[in-house]
C-alpha cells in the first residue's frame, strides 16, 4: 500500500445500480478484506474475507464496535485507527499486523459525503506476507553483509560504471586523511603513491573499459604522512546484463608485505642455513599471533635456543628510566656473583648490559673471550662458578631505540658463524618489533579495560521482588577490549531502567564511545524515561557528535518491579531471551530497529516478566563467533536455557554463569561478552 496521503477519498452516497453491483461484488468476492465504519466506530458493512480473517461471521460484526467482537489486541488497534481517521480526517495506511502466521497490511481511509463531511471510515486489508518475507530476507542479507565487512579488515568502496566514485567512504578517508571533497574528486586513487599512481590508474581504467575484475597491489599515503601497502580487488555488479556499479575492497597487507620482504632478505643471506631460515619463518608466523610480551618472549627463546642449540636463554627489557634491565624469563640473570637477579643496571658488567649500551651484538665464544671483552672482577668470579662456556648478547632495537636485550649461552665453547649471526640479528629485530607491539597492546588494553570497567555499575539495584545479575567477560583471543556495556538504575517513579549496548570497535576509542553513550542515556532517562523517547534523544545526540562510521547498538527497557510489566525499545541490538517456568524459552520477535544515529522512527514494545520468569539481555559475543553464525547462536542459547536445571533458573547469578560457560565452551573467545538477567521469583504460598 502506498503511504501517499493524497489517496482519493471514497464517496459512497449517490451510487447508481452498476456502482451498487460493484460494491456488492467487492463485499462478497474480493480476496482482500473490506469494511465500512460509521462515525460512531461501528461496523456498517463487512465482507466475508475480513470476517474469515478474524474468525467471526459477518453478522457478528455489523453494528458492533471492533473492541466488542474482535480479540482484545486487534480490537484496540482497529478501533484506535478508526477513531484517529474520524478525528483527523486523514488516512492511516499500511499498518502491518500478523494473523495466523501471515502479514496483513491494514489501511483506513475517510469516506466523505458530497458536501465533504466525513460520513465514515473504509478499511482495506491486503495480504502482504510475500512482501514482508522478501523485505526481511533482504534486510537479513544486508545485516550479514555488513557484519562480514565489519568482521574483516577490508575497506569497501563503490564507483559508478565509469569508475567515478559515487558514494563516500568514511573508513577509507579515516585512513588516508582525504577530505570529502578530495575523495569525491579523485576517489581512492587520490591516495595512491605517486610512483604507483600511473600504473594503477591505467590498469583500473583498462579493467573498467574491458569489463574485467580488477586486482592490484599498491602503496597509499596515510593520514600520518607515511605509506602502507594495500591489496585491492574490484568486481562489476550487473543488472539485466548491464554494469550498474563497481564494488572494491582494499585490504591492508603492510605487515604481510614487510614480513615477506624480511623473509626474502633473510633467505638470501641464509641460503646455506635452510633449517634456521625455516625456524625464523616459523617465528614470524608465531609472533603474528603473540599479543602479550610473555607470549613474544616464549616464542623467541624457544626458536632461538632450538635454532642454534643454546642451553639457556633470557630476555630482559629496559625500565622506563632506561637505566636498568628487568628479566622477563623465569630464573633471573645469572651473570653476576650470587643468586640470579631479576634486575641489573645498564652500566653493570654483563653480556646484556654491553649489548644494550653499545647497541650491537656481543659474542664471546669462550671464557677467555668474555674476560677480554668485559674486564671486571665480577666477570672473573662469575666464570669460576658457572658451567656456561660461550655467550651471545643481542640488543632489541626498534626504530633505533633500545628496548632490552636477548641472551643465549652454551655449556661448551661455541663460535658463532656469520650465517648464525645474521640469523640471530634478524631474530632480535623480529623480537623487538613484536615486543614493542605487544607493549603498546598491553598498555592500551589496561587503559581501555580500566575505563570500561569503571563505567560499568559497581552493583545492580535489587528491587523486590525482582533480582538482577550481570557478567562482563573481556575477550581472551585478543588483547584489546571493546565497547560492550550494561547498566541498571532506579527511576524516580520506582521503576527500574535496564540497558545493554555495544559500541563496535576495539580499544580506548570504543570504550570512550561507550562511556559517552552511557552517560547520555542516563541523563535522558532522568528527564523522560520512556524507551522510545530516550532512543530518539540518543539518535539526535549521536548524529551531532559521533561519526557515521561508529556503529552503536543498544536495547533499553523500563520495568515496574511491582507488576513485572515493562516496555522496551531496541536500536539494532540482539533480541532479549525470555525464559518461562512452564514452556520452552524464546527470543523476542519484536522489530530490532536501526543502530543509533540512523534515520528511524523509534518505537517501544510492551513485555511482561511474571513471577517465576526471567528475561536475559546479552551482547553478540555470547552467541556469535568466527565458527558460529548468529542464527545458530540464537538457536543454541534457546536450547541451553531450555536444558537448564530448575535451581539454575531460580538464581540469576547462577544462570548468567551457566549461559556464559555453556555458550563459550569449545569456541575461541574472540569478542567481549556481556550478559544481564532479570528474574522474578515465583510467589510463595
């Protein structure tokens, strides 16, 4: 049905014989539902299709108000719409109602007499199930595509059939620093390195002209002024045989390219040492997965020891003042007399201290060489008591800065060949880069996690007879935390507000965005706690302050503890799970809405949590991961809740742990998990 309010007003007076016959045929035979109401909101005429739809006879409807003969739900909806048309003399169009598993579009139109006075209301009901299912399928595909793009490291752009950009690409501009005008003028080519530009542009235009898939690798200028390597793949999108647009995906392959270049150089230098080269490649692959300093150290010490046959190894990092080395590996640093130490000074006589001070590899193939290079009484004393007979010290350097040192030792004299020296220097370079990256990751993780946990409530309000419980569990696969959060707070009218949300992204930026949304929501709720009003206010605030590339979803509900009645509004978040004591759990089927800041008319839905029932709110980290899709995850959480023992369902604290443990079992925990459960205990006799 069209939403155009210029639909002609039906006029039923002055019908001739042919008009009457047509009208009677419509009432009797038409496959659409049809009814005529008077201005007192009573049925005057009803056709059989509409009567059958609601399971009543035509005779039972005529002369009655909808609330008198239809179910409470539909009677209220129909009567409210008729009253609105009579009062405002404007049609109410395309109200989607689900009856018997099918969708029906209800439209009410004012009927007028010849003098323009409203004489009644015409109701037309059309089966739109196929349209709704098609729209739902399209929306699901779009959501899955959007999730796929967000989960990948690719940046997507779109051009016209001629290759000229047509849509903005904020993610790409955030990387390159291009302004909107610059991107509109030159598109993604505007950021390509000058040495690559002509080659790439010629190849791109040839693919556009020849209707061929475009694939290339090039360097792009970043916002910071440096250059990174990108792979691009663009394909033509056709409609009825004609290209309507090009869609391209850019993937940052800088790390891969740098690793490949380094591996290439090392292969040339260590062609005579195939085993060590293979081990270095293995270290590169393992370091790509190592996100913490301890993981990096474990990889480096194991690879280094096995590659050159070292008996012992150690890694030490400089402190913030750059005057002391602190060991990371267990056992301490054994180079000075007495027990092995956890720290030594940069000026102390030791293998690692010399390597850091002089920023060069330190090699001593026997004790005599060690004494000659480090002339100190402490070294003489150390050589007399240790079983070590050869030593290697390697500085860890990143961009010319010393981070620490590697130490390998042997229990027999050992000369390090030139090939082994090259290998060890390369290993130290890999280690330094990995340590620097891991240090930054850990620092950001601690900052973001502290920020995120500080914004979560210290305790949840417990308002009899309701009980609340929540869990927040950071991801274990990655160091960075995300923007998941939950909140619950009492309102001035003794109701309680509950919210769960997710700011897409990782790290401090996501956690800070979460804090802004949380604080804004609380402020809006104190002024007008209605969910639709709060989400509408957040939409306005979000559009004014946040970038469109920042996607934030949340579900916000207000519940009356005394009755268990509540209303909820959803901004693109996952549906809540309802757990019943006497039937199978189910997820809400209410419309999810769009993320914050997207054009949308916010609605709120009523729900109820009677005694003995539980409602669970959660983030996507609980139900979705790299090996389990969203639909499968929703089915699985329903099945797990259905199998929960009664004693688990009776205690929300136990229930949230039960759901988290069962849902994450057997999967890599690669996203934050947030769960909030509200339980109403059954009434005692």
